[in-house]
C-alpha cells in the first residue's frame, strides 16, 4: 500500500517545484523590468525635460522650478504637477537652468550655476558644453528657469473664492477673494498676497475691506534670507481706515526647513502712512509713523492630501496709528481634484487703539472671519 502512494507524493512535489519556479521567474522578470527602467536614459530631446519618480515612472514636459523641497513640473499630458523632492529620483533638463547651491568650500554665500541639469539619486551634474560640475542633492537651495526662458515661466498663482448668498426674509451677500502670486528664481522670490471681503444685508453694505501685501527675498544661505522690501496696502472704512500703506526692510531665518515642514521667522523696520475716513475735531486725518514688525510663517503637510498653514505678523506703531496691530491667518487646505483645493481659513485682525471718527465713535479692536473657499492653482 505504501508503494501505491509514491507516485502521488512525487506528483505533489513536482507541482510544488513548478510553482516555485514560476514565482521565481515572475520575480526575476519584475526585477529585470525595474532594472531596465532604472537604466533607461531619455533619448536626446530639444523640446522636453524628463523626471523619474521613486516609483520608477517617467514623465516628460517642462521643469518649472524646485523650491522649498517642491518640484513643479508641467507634464506634456497631465498638465501642471507638484511633487515632493523626496519622491523624485531623477531630473534631466534639455536646456540650461539656474541652480542655487550652498557650498561653503567655494563661498560663504550661495552660488548660482547655470547649465543643463542632471539629478540622479543624491548627485547633481551641471553641464555647459563639454564642461561639467558635480554637487550633492543636499546642497540644492533652488532650481529655476534660466534667464533666456520666457518670463511667464517664472510665475505661479493660486486663487481662492468663497461666497454665501441668502434670500427670503433676510437678503445677504458675503463674498471673499484671496490670491497668492509668486515669482521664483534661483536666488530670489517675489510674493504677492491679496485678501478682500465684501458683505451686504438687505442691500446695505456691512463690510468692504482689502489687503494687498508683497515682499521680495534674496537668499543669503539655505536658512537665512534678506527681505529687501515688504509692502502692504490696506483699506477698511468700517475701521475708519480710508487708505494705509506700510513699507519695511528686514531679515528672516528658517527655523525648520524639511520636505514636510517649513517654519520661518522674519523681522524688520520701516514706516506706515494712514489716512483716516474721518477724525475728531482738531485731529489730523493723515498719520505717518515709524514701524517695527515681526512675523512668522508655518507650513506643514499633515497628510499627502492635507496642508496646514499659519501666517502671523504684527507691527508696533505710534498711538495715533493704533499702537499695535496684527494680522493672523490660519488655513487648512485639502486636495479635491487636479488643480483644485478646498480651503478653510480663520482670519483675525486687531488694532490696539482704533482711531475714533468725527462722531467720536470708536471702531472695535478685533475683527474675525471664517472663510470657506475653493482654490485653484494656475
């Protein structure tokens, strides 16, 4: 009886060996495929740049810029995409780019090298003709279009719109518009922010304020930057501010600078001009004050699809200008579909000593806003 079972046992062993061989073959085929893609070099191309993700996928298109550990790439078929630098394995450009490098062996200040970029794993090769220079990935501060590129390629924008319209016993209209515009090069950044609100109830205006701010930074190192000029225009008649203009200069420092989290602080000195809607008898409607300002920006990626941002700045001015003012914004942003995000923001503005109007009415010190909006990145 035992001999009768031997062929059956041998058959099971044969099937098991065959299954192992098939699995091994599939594994070896997958390894060979991965190896082939790792060895793949994009063909000579005078129109497109190429990037490879750590997943092995290749995309062709145009490298817009690399900044704050973010790579912005305009894909030929998928349009504008943004990747974390840690998810990008290779970058190969077809035309020269400017790259800002921190190399203390060459200079205490960042240096800018122009050339065709080849980034592979932890190595960056800059090529100009037959000459090449090699750096480490960790030395990169930023990569941007070279100057012979179109100016519009240096710019990007994000626009958010929120609205609340109600009818019936009470007719109300609440609208909010905010925008962020950036111009990034290898050595500097130019940033503009706008936030505006308009509300009315039963056709009576209840709020109408606008804040436009901007600054230009020059990178002194990977963590230090010189905020060459900061400007802000503000208007809110309900706070008795007809027009307000602030200008300052200062410096900043990145406390945290990682692919997931950025936290910077900045400070500067300047001046502020305010024109009030109306003032008490004997008071001037125009005020010029020196200003001392400090600000901080914290931006972190909570998940792959959710970001959290805190932006806070305050200024110390003379008593007629308000003594102390601050602007606080915190935003939770979640990805929806390609290019679109849903944003929830809380805004808090405060003037320590508001200027009374001609009827001796004193505006409230604090204003709060809760804003729900849909944003789109251009």
